[in-house]
C-alpha cells in the first residue's frame, strides 16, 4: 500500500506505479519531474513528521501512496523512517541506483572498499575524521555540511570529487577539486555526494568485506614492529590497556601526545580512527611517518612541543599522553579540557602521578588508574626460560561523564 520508488539518478518512475496513487510524496524536483494522476494529492517533503502522518491517514484507509526518493531509498534514505512507522511488511520498495554508486561509476572506480558516511542532519566531524583516516570515502551532504564545509575542515592531502545533479542530463556535474578549492566556493543545493580520495590508493586491494573492513587481525603489536630509538616506545602490554581505554574507532579523532615512535597513533589508525601524533624532535617526526607508512595508515604528524602545539588542532575524542617532564600537568590539563571522551596518561615516575591525576579530575573527568608490572618469558642457554621483568608503568585514564560530553571546552 506504500510504494517507495528510487529516482533522481536517471531512472524514470514507472507509469503503472503512479497511475492509481491517491497521494504522492517526494522532494520538489522529484514531484516536478512526473505527471501526477488526476485527483492525486501531493506533498512536498520538508519536515518528515507531517508527511508521515498524511501517509498514515491514506494508507490506513486503503488509499495507495507513492513516495518518491533519491537513488536507493533503503540506503540512508526514507525507507528506515517508513519501516519504523508503518512496518516493513507494508512497503513495496523499488530501488534506483544510489548517488554513491553513480558517482563512483562516473569515475570508473569500484566502491566495495569505500567508507560511506552521512553528514545530512548530522555532525560533520565524523565524516571529516573518516576522510582523514581512509583513502576512499563517500560523504552524503546536507545543509551546513556540504563540500565547502568539508573542505575547510579537512585541509590538504586528499582529492574531493563533488557530484551534483546526478542523472540530470542538463545539469549533472562531476568536479575534481582540492579541499581548499572546495572551501572557497558556494556549491548550492544540487550536490548529490562528495567523494574524498587518496588518489594513490583509489583502487585499493581486493576485498572480501565491503566498507571499512573488519579491522586488523591483531593489535598491541610487538615493539619490533616499529622503528624506535633506544627502546623509547610504549611497550605492548601498556599499549594494549591504553588502546582498550582509548577505544579508537571509525569517525574518531585521537591525539598521541609526546608520540616518540608513534606506536599508539599507528595502532589507533589501524583500528579505523583518524590519528594525530605530536612530537617535539625532528628525528621522532620522521620515525613516526616511517612507521605509519610501514603499516599502511595515515597519521598526521605535528612537529612541536605540547601544550603549545595542541592549540591549532581539532578537538579529539580521545588522547594518549606519553613521556613526562615538568610540562606534564599542563599538557594533561589541556588534553583533559578538550577531549570529548577519554584521556590516557602513561608515566614511569611515581612523582608525576598526583599532578596528572589532579589535572584529569580538575577538568571534570572521572579518574582511575593502575600500576602495570609484567615479566616476559626470556630464553636462557641450555634450553631453559626465565622471567625478565619490565619496568613498571603507571597508567591513568580520565573519562568524561556522559552528561558533560557536549560541554567540551573549545
């Protein structure tokens, strides 16, 4: 009784679908493109609730309803709202070709390895972080979250492909621009989708799982998996718990402050998050870049000393602070005020713990911690094994209470 038709990317609406409709609902351009049957009511989609009420009134009386939608209405489309309101069994869905599939087709690229993010009516930062972390991302745009806003937030290092009016033979445009060029233009309301690409990796490997994939086979990698200086690297036992508390995931932004080898940043990037490594030494910066390249991930490396080097960065979801020094309380304080979710601090010196803990709690985070002590199996001559103790490490973590997660200091 409720027929949902995907259109707008070149597929016509079948005449027989419209012929008996008592109510036709859709965007203005979709409605203007079809000839409505005599006596059929028409509703231009704006706020969804009134349209759903009208659909319900007609459908409950046995009057056929047709809903016109863009592309595949089951892909970030109106099918979800209709199924929630009326039940999936009352829907007859006729999908068209999605704007994402059409845009990639125009470029001649496969998209089974693409990450698709909707910024329509949602926070743009999730899309931005996905674009930073992954080589092939499709962003479904909306008011206030279009190519200009995406380009301004993203910075360099990517190609943006802006696809507008897909399927319209007269007005369709597919334009390749830099993020800076995208930020400088007014794109209007005809944008269908924006593709964000790392051109060097646009084809990608053959995949079994579509989208972002299933994540790495393992994490908390051995120290030998990273280039580092004089064993100055977060040991894998510490890194395992730090990653558990950081919770890096697709759409997140994680800072690794005092990054050293960048092992935490690299691991967060392997788990799908956008990662920024802040390191004060020039040789450390090069080492982090080499480690990121070796593991096939993107890590934005900032050469500078915290806390000053943090001021121009976007607010993170989670932060790992390594190292120590007299600046540690100030660094932890800045990170704790700006983190949306969690700050994890690793320290070798007992004397640093009270000040770091105070910095976390004073920023409104709930603080917990452990002293990690581990001994590794080490072979000895004669085919025997001993336990070799690693240096103990204090790990503190502060978690922002849910009620205050929206009140992060800027």
